[in-house]
């Protein structure tokens, strides 16, 4: 199960680490997500092509069914792109040297953040505000929606806009329960979850500029970073995780250069 979930996360990360600065946008009414409010073509690049690729169907759907008895209904609930936020600017991986940065504890996150130059540290998101305020940690990496809702602008001065990970969530149900449904209802369930998630993702994307403005009004400065340097650094994470080939496969199937 752990391995399968890691593969799922790999698919999300492939849209970000080497694209480091891809696009997305947090939505205003609900979850917190961040993404690229600039970059004209970003909305097209991340128009949720990956959930229809062969990689997704073979490695995620079939894998979860066989190993965990779960049916993936969709995983295109997009919540935005994650960037570094802290008391200083982080324009290059070198600027993150020695910076203790909060990130989720799963290996894909830890190895990714460390490849980008920071020292990864796991603490519950609910504790991040106080941890930065008391200097227990130096920074965090998070999408705009969560940054705004948690008022991270009260303890962080800069958004270093790396957009290094695009956050996707997915919905599952029990395979046994799903198989008891008539075929017609199964299709309705899959179609409705996918379409609702897609609509939500468009709201997230459309809300990016407004969420970024809220961070600015809260006192934060948006910092442009050396994306090429971060892209190069990100390669280490793929190599350590054994995902370089998987990334190329996903890119090819999704039509991402």
C-alpha cells in the first residue's frame, strides 16, 4: 500500500519538480491551494491530462484495487502549487542551505525538499505557525490556499515562488462496495467525481491571483526565483526515489515537453 501511494505521489510530483514553477491556483472558497497566477500558458499545461494516461490507469487504479481493495474514483482534486515561505528570500537552492523547512514526512516530500537545498522537518501543519513564530523551524513550503487560511503571512515575510510541487488529492471507495453497484451507477459515480474535481480545480486555478494578493496585503513579498536552478536540483530527488524513468513516461503520455 505504501509503495502504491508513493507511486501516486510520484505522478503528482512529476508535474512539479522538474517543471518547478508550473501552474495552478488556489480557490477561494474552501481548501487552500497555491499556483501560478502568472505565466500565460500554465493553465493549459496542467489541464488535468495525467489522470487519463496509461500510467495512471495501470499503476494507480489497478494497483490499489489489487493490493488494498480500493477503487480510485478520481484524483484530479487540485489544490495548487507549493512554494517556500519564510523570513528570507530563497531565490536559489543555495539560499535554502541550512534552512529547516516544514514538509510532510513522506519520503517523496522529504527527498524533494532536501534536493532543493533545505533541511526537511516534519511537524503537523497546525503547529507550523507557532513553530515558525518561536523559531523552532525556519520556513515552510505550502500552497496558497493553506497559507491564506492559516494566516501564515503573520509569521512569514516572503513567498519564494518555486511552485515545486503541485498538490493533487484523490477520492477512493471500497472495491467490494463499488462492485455491488449496477454498472450504470458505477459510471455515474466515476463521472460525477471526476467532473466535480475538475470544476474545483478550475476554481483553484482562477483564485490564484486573489490568494496571492491576500498574502501581499498581509505583508508578504512575492519573490521570483531561479527556476532553472531549482529544476536542475530537483533531478536528485527523482534519482534517489527511482522515478526518473517514471517522470519521463508521465511527461510523454501527458504531452508535456
